[in-house]
C-alpha cells in the first residue's frame, strides 16, 4: 500500500508537554520510513483551548489527506472528552496505564491537574538552580576553589562539549559539575595542572574526533591555527594519551547528543540522578 | 486494604532513560498516597546488564515485601525477554503502543537500538550547542550587541530565575534566549534601558514573590540590603508596574519549575520548539 507523503503528530498535554513529547518522539523514531510533522500543544487546560486544538487537528487531517496521530497526556476528563472528538488516531497514555497501575497499587490515582507541585517540587527547583549556578561559576576553569563541592569535574580540550554537558547535568539531574579546559601547555608536558591533582578522583574526560573539533573551532575563529586540523589532531591525540596514562575515564562526544553524553557519564561515574 | 510502606519503581531503557523516566514520573505523580523509590537504569543494552538489572529488581522485591514496578522502554527483544523474567509489575511502553501504531501507519517499526542517530540529530545537536553558547554569552546583560539574533530577551530583577530559564530554553528547544537584569535605577525611573528599547517586541518579563526573592538573595548575600524584604518588595512592585505600563508579557516564577516557566513563556510568546 502506498504511504501518504506526510503524517502530522500532535503531542497534547495540560502541562508542559515534555512527557508526551518525549514518549511520542521515541515511538515515532521507530518509523523512519515515514515523515512526521511534530507539533506540541502544551497547557491545554480549558475547554476553549481543547476546542482550538481539535480544530488544528482536524485542519491537519484535511491538509494531509489522512488522520493525524495524537499522543495525549491530558488528565482532566472534560478536556479529554473534547479532544476525543477530533478525527485523529489517539495514543492515550494515561488511560492505557493508569487503570492497570491502580489495580496493581490498590489505590486510586488523583485525576487532577497540577497535583505534583508543592514543597517537594520547590526543593528540587532550588537544588537545580543551585547546580546551574555552580556550573556557570565553575565553567571553563574560571574558578577552582569550589572544586571540593563538585560532584564531577569535566576535563578536555577547548570546544569538546564540556559546558553544555555540565549545564545539562545541573539542570536535569541537580549535579554539581565543574569543567576545566586542558591547554596546549598541559598537553605538551603530559601532566595535569596542579589545581586538578587534588581532585583527580572527580575528573572525567571528554574527547572528540579531530575533524569535528576543527569544524566547531572554525566557526569560532575561522582559519586560525586554533581551528586547524593539525592543531586539533595534536590536541586530541595528546589528551587521549593523558587520559589513558592517568586512568581518567573518558567519553568520545562526537556521535552523541547532550542527553546521551550526560547520562552516560553519570552512569559510568556512578552519580545518582537527583531529580526523582 | 493496608498499603505497603514503600514501592520501588524502575525506569529501564537501552538509551538515556529520559523518556521512561518522564513517563514514569507523570504516572506515579497521580498516586500521591504512596511513597515510591524511583531508580533509573539507563543503557541496559547487553544481556549481562539486563541480568544485573533483574537481580536489582528482585532484591528490591525482597526488601520491600512487594513486587516493584518497571517502566520499560527497551527496544531490543533479547534484552526485553531477560527483563520480563524479573518479579515485577511491568508497564511496557513500546509493546503497548508500537503494534497499534504499526497498523495505523501501515508500516513496520525498526526494532533496533540507536536508529535515531545520524545527520539530522547532528544538526540538532549543533543548534542546541549554539543556543547554549548564545545564552551564556548573553547572560545577565553582559553583552547586548547580539540582541538582533535573539529569539527572546528575558527581563526582570536580579535572582528571579532568568539564567536557568534561558539555558533550559536553549538546551531543550534550541531557542536563542538572552537576559537582562533590570536594576534599581531602571525601576526608579520606570523606564527601559535604551539598549532594550529597540527590541521591545522580544522582551518577556519574569517576576517572583518578594518573600521568595528575599530568601534566594539571602543565600547569595546574607543580611545585605540587597536581600532585605523591603528592598525585594520595592523591586518586585516596581518591576510589575513597569511590565504593565509597557505591555511586556510576564510570568510569576514562584510556583513553577524551570520546565514550566520555559514552556509557558514559549507558548505565550508563540515560539516554536526546535527539538522535534
């Protein structure tokens, strides 16, 4: 049977839409023969917004010549019943899983919106803000006197991905992550800067393919020695040698997303996610 | 019926575990009468790791005196069948939804790990790194000459949550977000700094309850005028007046998580998520 050219997928939520989006992405990624237009509709928390969503969905159905997909994590029953009237194929996350969970847990779920807030959430929020501030304050070797409080210290050559990785670990998991750039000088002497020696057990290395490093550096300083393939080759080779010599665990970031780099480091370094 | 004191929930994935974690959190948040210990097991991608996971699950069952819950987003069939042998109640995300999707889409899903990588992912990665760098470069009014390239510019008093919100929007959605602190002086004259005037349509205000602001500032500079409730009261009152006078849309961050603040701003400012 011939496939339609495109399918539209809606991720619908009465909250941020992040759960529905993550789930929908993962499921749709399993169908790489089909092109999806993916639209997130967060905060669908009133009947009016739900009706507006339904009209967007129905318009997409007409446009595509085929019914859209809906990944629905709305909790409120009134909103759900409005959305159910749209001409879409619906993956209904809560109704699929809440009933079996209720019976397994021998408890009723609170079918209400926004129940997850409160004191616990507020503490988590503060932890994460603190960790984000820590990552910024301790970015790029700017300061080193807080290293005693760090959960982990990422080391690697300039532009290998240290900063976004630290920030992601802070934001997502409340991890206090510092980072320190290893310079040409460190690499020539094949030795850690003194300031890192005391914290050697907290170090984690990032490395990257030299071709990609050159491309990234090129955008920062085009045609510089810094961005040349020779220089990148040298730095990457030496930094990998150093990691090996000092038994510093390391990950090559070239083919990984920020999420993957962060979660792999945490798993390998035995750091616990603090966002549960 | 009496509830057991605690249930252990495992989020199991052959990838980052982020989807399984997000889904599991959302579902368990619907049962606030029960205390859950939540454990994420990412990168369960070999039979050995799966067997280790099963032994952790079975130990938790013994410890708790009741079977744990599993939220499973493993794709690989061999791994899945090992995990299925554990003594747990399993919410099986892929098998629940992939079959109905296959039939709706009239296509087979690729039952393989890591298929979602490739050129597309790499572009997204670069976009996000660029956006994170943009957020850092344009944090706290440090630079203003790139405002023409900003998708949005957050304004508000010191410590109201601008920086983490910018970084989250960058990291999660590839949005270029700058932020600029409104100082006492700006507030006294009840007028925007000149540098913001040209970009007024990109401004979005953050505000916060003065009591919480005082608490946050207190941690930064205890017992300072900056952290006093009087000062915080004054700044918050004036900044809210300014937002109103100039028709700058604004959000009160007090009771929201970083995800909620970010996704609400994006929805209200009409910014598209770039991570689809």
